[in-house]
């Protein structure tokens, strides 16, 4: 190539001197310091000289077989977690292990070419759907303020394909339990079951992508489909256009249905707001239609199959064993059970919002589900019998320290201790929660302190054991009761009430 550059730099000058200034080849060679053969070569030039390969081209190293391997790995990326996806580097290293002898840049260029082709907007065939035929399903994310804290929530977006009626439900996770619960709620809100659902290759549903449209489905997802008798239709990898309606719904849900600065106190309140927003959106008349989405939905309901008599139990079931401190472990978190069930084989039913624990068919404990790692969720009530037998352990008991009792409880306990009473009496007061609410017990404790009657009997009395005393005079203490003397009644008074004489 260097020689070509020297020749091209002189060719114009050579031809100019020869044909314009009329110099001889010898004169031109001398003037430019080149040979007469070079001057003669370009004297009668009819086209610009071009580079010609001196060696035959090397055989293609990125063969169709290797190209297919690249495409297969890029397809796998559609269902792999982000941190486990194939990169240009890992694809290259894998191809080398398969015998590829080319360079990494060649592999990267082919990957870029595939991605560019996928980004191109292809032409599509307009589709027409029958009423009750299908729903489309996808996940998205949105930012809301929940109980005063800004959090990112996962939104399950569902839409009836014919009418366009949407359902958007928010969850703290995309786990199977949440997806099943969202689908169950969506079917109930929509008023029935369509014939099939179209969705992407979500890991909650797909275990493995097979050839063509065939999929090995997750067992739990298959159970859900079987229960509702709804067929599945999975999109081809990276073919979001096959469910374009719900793809658009995710964006619409983020902008309009959820919207900016959406606030709620609880998940139930948030989802109630989202459903109302869906109904408001459905008042619109889509382009090309003479009916609103709501009107079309009312018509489509007639073509949906009835819901099962009982909803699907949207939980994950796991067999566990409680340990010596009456806890079971589920997904790194430890949940307490009553102490009488320590060291037992139990069953966990994990719902998106709670953890229920069973022995046989009996539910023995229920906790709010924790999505943090390695946390302990302990219910003080589960340990009260053991603490009642060992009241000296109350101060260091972790369930007691984690209980976050109202301040009046600690004030009442301090008053009991000042009277020389055992923590056993305070534990008996805690057991009142099995009958009364924390608010009711707190009020009774406050009144007992105000009346200077800090004892279990007084609290129990104020809670309703003797309602006539609850709003009247302070209840008697044990000392006061001991000082009361009751006069023996005269039996003669009863004799006067008897007719026909005295009976002895």
C-alpha cells in the first residue's frame, strides 16, 4: 500500500509534464527522480490505478455455524437475568472453545449487525381479534410514594386484546406469587377468563426455550393455567411487536395510570387507585372506533368463560423445620412460630404479602413477608408461655426488644417493678392481646396508671371484666379487698318471707 501511495502522489505530475508541458520521458524521470519505466507506465494511463491483492483471500472464519451460535446466545439474553447475560467478550470466548480461530472484533461486528437489524422497524400485518380471545401480559416499573417513602414498584399490566380494557396492579416483587396473584385479580376485575394469554418469555412462566414457539413451562405456571383453563402463547425472543398492545400499555401505565407523584398508604389503597385510573382511561374512544373501551368491554364480557368457584391459591409452598428458638427459615429470613412448635416439621405458604405457617391443615402463624435478606421477624406472642415460665428472661428476650410496644407498656412495667411485682404479671398483661387490641390494652394501662392501680387485675377489670367499674370509681386493689368485712346476714329476715310458718 505504501508503494501505491507514492505512485498516486506522482501520477498527476508525470502526466502533466508529459502531456501539458510536452517534456520527454527522460526529462520527466530526471525532474522527478524516478525511473523511465515508471514514467512510461503512466504515460498512456487510461484509468486510475487501483490496489490489487497480491495474496489470495483467507477463508471465512466466522462461518454460518458460528453465526448461528452467536444468534442463539443473543436469544438466550432475552430470558437471562441482566448480570448473567452473554456479552461480546463471553460470546467470543465461548466460540473459541468451540474452535473459532478469528478475532474478537469480528465477533463484535457481527453482534452489532444483528442488533442493528432488530432495531430496524419492519412492516407488520394488521390483526383482528375476536371478543374474549386473549389477554396480553407484561411487567413494568414505576416510582410511587408508599406510606410516605418513595419506592420503585413492579406493575403487572394486563389488557383484553379485543376491547383494550386494561388492568394495572402494583407489587413489591415480580416473583411467581405476585404474578399469579395479579393474574387472578385481573381475571376477577375483567369479569371472566379468555381463551389464552400472550406474554413474553418471563422466567416466572418459562423454564426453557425450545425450538420455534415451544416452551418448557414452569410447573407452577402450568398449574395456574390448568386451574383457569387458559392457554399460553409466548412471543419469539426479542419480538415485542407480537404483543405490542401491552408493550404500549406498560408505557401508558407508567405515564397516565400510575403517573408522577402517586401516593398511597398501603398496597391495597394503591391498587384501588390504579383500578379507578384504569376505569377513567377506559372512558376514551380509541381511534377508528365508535365505542369507548368501557362499552367494548361490556360487550366482550359476554364471551369470557366463568371464573372457578374458588380462586387459585397464589402461594409458594415449602417444607421447613423449626429450630430450637421456634423459627423457620424461608429465603434467608427467619419467621417465628409458637414455642410449642419448636423443632417440628412444618409447611410454609408464601404469598406475595405474607408468610403463613401450617402444621398439617392448621395455621399456627402468619407474618408480613420480608423481602430483605437475613432478617428476623419475631412475634412476641409466640414466646409468652415460655416467658411466663421464665420471667427473668424478659429483659434480654429478643422478641420483647423487637416488639416496639407503646411507651405506656414500659411505664406500666416500671411501676410494677417499683411495687416489687414480678415480670410474670406484666407478661400476663401482654397475653391480654389475644383478646383485646393493642389500642384497648394501652388505654386500660393509661387509666390504671392514672388511678394508681397498676396491677393485672385492675387492667383486666378496666377492659370489661366488670364494665360497671370501667367508667366509675377506681377498681379495688388486692390490699383494699382484704380489709373489707362483710356482716353475716340474719336468717330471721328470710323466715318472714315464707308462708305457712318457719322452716328449719
